[in-house]
C-alpha cells in the first residue's frame, strides 16, 4: 500500500543544513528498504492557485485554499505493507526533518 506523508511546518524553505543531511540519509534508508516512491518540498502556499471547475466556467483564485498558520511544506509517497510499518518508518522521518508529519493511505482505483 502507498501512503502520502505530509510535512507540516509554519515556514517555507526552513530546513537547516543539518536537517537536509538527515533527510538525505533517511531517504537513502527508504530507498534501501524498498519503501521509496517519491518525495519533494513545496513552494510557499501563497504561490498556489485554487481551481473550482464545478460550475459552467472554472473559477481560478489565488491560494492557499485554507488560511492557516501551518501548511504542507513537503511530502513523501512511500510504499509499506501496512499502516504500522508506515508509521514506524515515518517516526524516523519526523525526527530526520524535525517536523510533524501526517500519514494517510492513498486510495488506489481497483484494476
């Protein structure tokens, strides 16, 4: 099963040099264990655009879609056999990036 792991922060691009080294080492462990799918940081929420295409004409507005002190600053997509394994892995990820994380299963369409 795949999981989306959101990195929660109240600043953008706030990682220290030491945190970046720890994140790189953690990512290498994910790859070595076969859990790595993808990861990336995200630009500041103020750079986002919200699209509402539910009406006759799509409406585009400046983001973010929600006003909040904290935001999703980055993410991992990982592969794990179950939630317990994903949580154990990402406890180390939280320590590496020095941020809180949210782990959510990705719902995959049935083939």
